DNA sequence: TTGACAATAAACCATATGGTTTAATATAAA
DNA sequence: TTTATATTAAACCATATGGTTTATTGTCAA
C-alpha cells in the first residue's frame, strides 16, 4: 500500500472542498484549456480564478504549460487517485451496509411475497 | 446516477481536509467511541475535539448517541460513499494513465529483454 | 515602438477556521 | 444535597480563505 502524507491529503481534500475548483476539474477533464477560457466561464474575477488554479496546482491536480502570454491547464488525474485510495480504506464499511440493506429489501420482498 | 449537491460535497471534502478529523474517522472505523476517549487521544483541548466532531456530524460522517453525560460517536460510512462516487466519475482518467504506464514498463522489459 | 492583452503581484476586506480559556449545563456519584 | 465529571456555549485570537480592485510584468500585434 502506498501512503500519502497528511499534508498531501490536506491539500487535496481542501482543493476539492470548493465548488468552483470542482467545476474547473470537471472542465479540464474534457481536455486542457487556456486559463482565459476557464476564467471566462465563471462569474468571478480572473484573479480569483487564477488563485483557484494555483490551489489546484498546489494539490497536484493541475499542471500548467506557459506559451507566450497564454497558460494552458491540464488535469492530473493521478492526484485524484490519492484521494480515491484513502477512501478505499473504508470501502468495506459501506459495502457492508449496502449488503445489509440489500438483504433487508430481499426479506421484505419475500414477506409481502408472491401471492 | 445519484447526484450530491454542491453543499454536501463542500461539507464532506472540507471535513476530510483536516488531519485531526481524518484521525477521528480512522479511530471510529474501529468501532464507536465515547467522546471522552476520542478527546483524550489528541493533544488539543476537548473543546477543540468537540468542534471537530461537530464538523464531522455536519458532513454526515458521524452520528452521536447521548447517554447521560457521555456522548457516543459512530462512523457513518455511507457519507464516505458520496465522496467516493464523486471521485469515481474520474476513475477512467487515472486507470487510462496507469494502463499506459504498464504498457511502457512492459515494452522496457521486452527491450532489455531475456538474453 | 507603441499599444493592447493575458496573467500575476500586491494590497485590502469580510468572513471562516482551528485553536484557546472561562463560564454554563446537565448528569453521576459521595 | 453537595461535589465531581462530561460536554457544550461564549468570548476571544491569530491566521487562512475567497473575493475584490489596482498596479506590474511579459508578450503579441499594429
């Protein structure tokens, strides 16, 4: 198992905790975009969007390629894997609950049963 | 597909973005604990821990059962499923990358090949 | 060379966050 | 009935956050 430091997870989950940043991620999942284009799709200032992108970069979720005066942003999905792995450690707990729920539903069906 | 509101994801990822709160989660994954016991295992004040637990409750990650003057906390793993599902939407992206990496490694092995 | 344009830096603001200490509240035990 | 215990409420503090507006900086185009 690969462990990620607290600081990494802090930055990662913090980056994901903002709706604007999650929207940027969804946007970049469709392909790399210029910062200008990203910025234009939000009702906040380009300065604010720029900061959000920096936060995403700090979390390793986005990388940037500068070309003249345009900056291109690319999603780094491997960073999401880190969060996914953290959650996977608890996967057993919810599947357990889902299974219990399924069993319960099965019983209810049998009880109200086929006439 | 079940969608979770922005506010839900905000609260959830924010709750996960703090190392103390993640430790509380790990602790409660072993079974329900009294708030006192949880509190005692951190170097911060019980008031601070209490606030963290409230944050976890707000995110739906923990529920509390009051028994006299003791409060018992229980992990609610289904809340984690919400975060997991959000991440799953991007699962394809990183598996793609992992596959590419695997292919590359395979090629390198073949090239340095069996003599 | 002179503007226009894309992006950041700096300064600023209101609010949120994570922590503290000191009441206050409710329950258990003496 | 006191007194001790478990927890929260309130007030406070330093710093972080998400936003703004106004310089700056660097690059492309006229």
